[in-house]
C-alpha cells in the first residue's frame, strides 16, 4: 500500500503563482522540495504556517493536498492539483515545475 502524504499549497498574492511550503520554511514553485505530512499534528502545524503567511499577505488560499511519492518525487493525487503543479494550461511555452509533475499531468489526457 502506498503511503499518502500531504503538502501545503497556495497562490502567491503578488502574482498568483502556485506555490508549495518547502522544508526550508519558504514558499517555492517546485513540488519536488516540500514538507510532507502524515500525522494530524503535522497537518495542524502546516495549516498554521499557511495561516501565518496569509496574515502576512504573502499567499492566498492555503490548503493541504494529498500526494503520493513516486521515485522520490511527490505527485498530487487529484487531476486538478497535477494540472496546477505544471502551470497554466492555456499556453504551452510556460512550465513552472518539475518534469515529474509535467509527466503526471500529461498522463491525464487519456
């Protein structure tokens, strides 16, 4: 059975970019370097980090997303989050994140 982890995600207030809360306690564009949570206490701590960044007007709409780890890379479980991880779907010349996330989202076309 595959373990389910959680990652804190949001959008930057200044430009709307999809961001993830990293192990370095920073917001990053990369889904590859994120804080994973498997325990309720960790969920609470991550949510508190999101609420603090919201209050500081760094991000908007923070929430936890479930991910699985494939070859050491977190892959969002929902199609919506896989698409968000790749970047806007309206233009093909924009890619903000990992090749693993791109590959996962490309598998959605079937």
